[in-house]
C-alpha cells in the first residue's frame, strides 16, 4: 500500500471518528453542557429541538458507519469511501451555508482532503 493510500485511510478514519463524535453530541449530549457549548444552544432551544437533533445525529452515525465499512473492505472499499466522503462533503457544504460556517472546517474540509487523497492514490 502506498503512503498516499495509507494517509487517505487515516483521513477517512478521522472523518468517521468526527461523525461518531457528532452523533454522540447530537443524540446524547444535545441538551447537556457539552452539547450546549458545541452548538451554541440555550437550554430552552436545545429542549425544543432535542428530537430533531437526535435524528440528525443518527444520520451522522450512518455516515461514520459507511466510512468504517469502506475502510474494512481494504482496497475494494475505495468506491464506498468515495461515496460516503461525497455525502459528508455535501452535508458539510449545506450545513456551512445554512447553519454555521464552522461546519465547513469541521466536516467539509476533512472530507475534501480525504477525497483528494483517495483520488490521487
């Protein structure tokens, strides 16, 4: 395996871990101090949107699962990793445009880096 392929897999793994963390924040910590800080929510706003956030967290979990699946397939998982990174990138760009610019750096940029590494391998 080339150094670029190893680096690509490391980035894919990091993107997956970011999405596991987002899942935990949105599904379990949304209305707790860590979730309130992470998303700049007031307790009242968090209480009102808790169910929606949990649903959103579940989707982030699916993104992580897809990336881990692609990694588990070894070289045969290339297309799976590309597909799920494209999903992450699309979600990140949409989130940055509609919710918070921070999402561009937390979600979209790592996905774009992973995609670039996968495509130049």
